[in-house]
């Protein structure tokens, strides 16, 4: 580079007198020992001006959060701050010249490294900056997710809420704009980091010496280990099954059969987490099977078994008729059986929402033995669970939102799995979801009023979806949000902007685990119903119910302090070169 392309920082004597100055391009130049040094004036932590910091013994300290940097290389002593961009300096005839191009750039390998460091050290701003840099560099979202999944599953804590959030957010990325995709990845990765904070690495036990055992025997061994809560034995058998070359679907049937051997484990979380792990495996590929699936075995150490709980036994004994139904189904060959009669889907949903659980158990049994597809029943059970949320009255205890949410996300996980599996033992999961819906019945007494969409019909055809976000800037706008969304859905407008906006209503908050579950499950179920082309009234009603239920739940849990999205915005603005703390 020719000298005339460098930037003059004035004379060295003047710089020594001043100590530091800012030159064109936002570069901070410091007098250092007998010469000068230069770095980008924006502190890489949060963008505060470094020329207002102090330089002592070659260490530049930013006074806002006390991040420290080697003035010559820009390297930081504080991992949460990132390295500052350093610029080459030369002195000719007493004048200081600065190369406007930084010495180092943030390569994709460096960004990947910083993402891993952010996860390991649980530093949100580092994660955010890495995600922004990788997305802007054109790195695929699945490659970013891979780093988070492999990190989270490498820890002793096993599969949990953080990994579930990350997988759920990966699933909804196609519904979001670029900013939403960055926020979704950031939220998921931060929750993985938080869940893993302070956890020791996980060391896999390894498979049995021989992988010649039949898949059926391995499945029996696995179920036996789970039955006695032997998670280590279960891991050995699982890793043997992986080494034997069992497919993802075969492994899912093996693990989820064990999950459904007992009723509604851990309030549905166990099945849901297993399903999410297999969704992550589908995204990452079979080479990740060992580390992902082994992370599930800690879930089987001591999960609550609902058949041991009082409300599954009294005032109505539901355990005995369920076991009888399972025995009846076991004796009947359900594989490939054609439907023998018409099936009234509306009546089935009404039955699920009623208060006759024994009749519900019998109806599900009759439907299965009559050849009704299990996935079809699962879809209707999920609709009934969503209706519970759409009808949830706000006079209930606030914590009861979680009760209806758990049932819905469990039912959704069962639906997703039965779309892929023909394993009859998994059909037991249908009954557990139906009974959970029955147990939630009092949370719809009284029923929430129908959405007051007439209040929003005027002008909704031209309204911006940003109006929904403005509505959710106020607390407890549950019925208002439902009315606005219902009016939008009736307007005939494209639904894609609404799906994106609902996503932003989640991602702009410091949302907790269940809100991420709600959005992802609602969007997935909405897609399933819309894929049926909306030719039937039930299909339109069901798709709309998913979005109304989602809006009500998110509205009940907003607004929050919104610290996490603020951090993500800072990272994005720093990447774009904005000078955050310069006044207009």
C-alpha cells in the first residue's frame, strides 16, 4: 500500500502530548513507548470508544467494563470481550501514518472458535457476535446448530431444555426473516450455554464388544434397563445398537417404546425431549447418533411415572382400563389395517374435550382397531390440546398455563413421531395425551370467550403486523392478541407475515423454555393442517386454532426485560460497523 493511501495521525510529538486521538475511519491511535499503536476505536465488547480508555504498560483498558487489550496486537486478556482490530502504524519524518485496513480479519474458522468459546464460557455477547458473523459470511444455519448440539450433548447434564430450544428454533427458521433467524439461533445457543454452565464433560461408555445381537433383542435389553432405571446399562445397549447400524427410525422406535412402557413420563417431557433429539439427529446426520442419543439416557434414571400418581387412579381409575386397552390392542394386528367405517373427526375432538375418559379410551381403541391411522388420531388429539390453550381463562392461576402447554407439546411430539413410525407400542402414547387433555378440563371452566375479532376487522386488511407487536408491549393482552390474530386470519391476507411476527413476539423477549415450545409446536401443527389444503371446515378451524392459541400464550408471557435481544442487536450493529456511542 502506497503511503498516500495511509491515514495521517499527525506528528508523533503531538500524539505524545495528547496521549490518544481518533482519526478517519474510527481508528484510535495511541502514543506507545517510543512510537504509536492503533486499534479500532469501538471496544469489541459493547462498542464503547476505546480512545477514552487508559494505556499502561502496553495494556489498553476500556473504562466501561474494564476489558483489557494488548495495544500492539489487539488481543484481549478478557475472553468475554473479543479481540480488538489492530492497525499497522509507521512513522516517517516524525509523522504517524496508519493503515486503514485492519491487520486481521474474522475468518469463518475464527468465528466457529469464538462460538465454541462463547458456549463453553456461557458468554451471550460472544455467542451473538459469532452467530451474526457466521450468518453474514454465508455459513449455513445447520452448521451453526451443529456446533451447539454437539457441545450441549457432550456434557454430563444430558438432553434438556437448552438443546430442545435450539432444535425447536432450528425447525422454525424457514418462517422467519433474517433478523428473526439470527435471534432464533442466538436464543437457542445461549440456552444451551446456560444449561451447560459448570457441567463436566460426558464420557461415553462405549458399545458391547459384539454388535451381532439382533435389533429385537437389543430393544428388549434396552427396555429392561429402563424398567429398573439402569441408565448406564441402557447407554451400553444403545451404543451397541448404533454400532450395529440400526437406522434412526429403528433407534427411535426402540427408545420411545421404552418411554411409553410407563404412563406419561415426567408430565410428557421425556417423550418430547426424545422426539427433539431425533429431530436434531435428522438435521445433523447419522455420524452424530452416538453423542446425541446417549444424551437421552440420563432422562431415564428416575422419571415420574403417572400411573403412580393419585389423579390417574382417583376418583376414576384410569390405569386399569388403559392397561386393558393396551392388552386388547396387543392381541389385534393393527399393521396395514384399512379403515372399515367413516370417522367423525369433529365428534372425536369433542369427545376428547369432554369429561368421559373411559368413553374416550374406548373410542381411541375402536378407532385403532377400525383401521384409523394413528397419526390421524394424534393430529386430532393435538388439536384438542391446542383448544385447551385457546379456551384457557385468564382467571386461572398463572402457573396453570404450563399445564395446558405441556399437554399440547407432548401431543405434538407424539404426532410428529407417529408420522414416521408404525410401531404399535407407540400407540400407547395416544392414550396418555388424551387423558392429559381430560385432566386439564377444569382449566376451561369457565371457557375463555371467543376471540373478539370484530373489534379489529376495520382496517385489518391494511394493518401492519407490527401492530400486533405494539399490542404486546402491554402486559396481559391475551384476549386482545387473540382477537387481532383472529381478525387477521379472517381477512384473507397471506399468513406468512403473521407467522414471522409471532416469531418476533417470542424472540424479542427474554422468553423461558415453554414459550419456545409453544411457538414451534403451533407452527408445525399449523403447517400440518394447511398441508391438507383447507378443503374442510375443520382444517381451517384447526390451523387457525394453532395460531390463536400461540398468540394467547405468548401474550400472557410478555413483555419481559428484553435483555437478550438487546445484546443481539448490539452484536449486529457492531458487525455492520456502526458507532453505537457517538451522538448525532
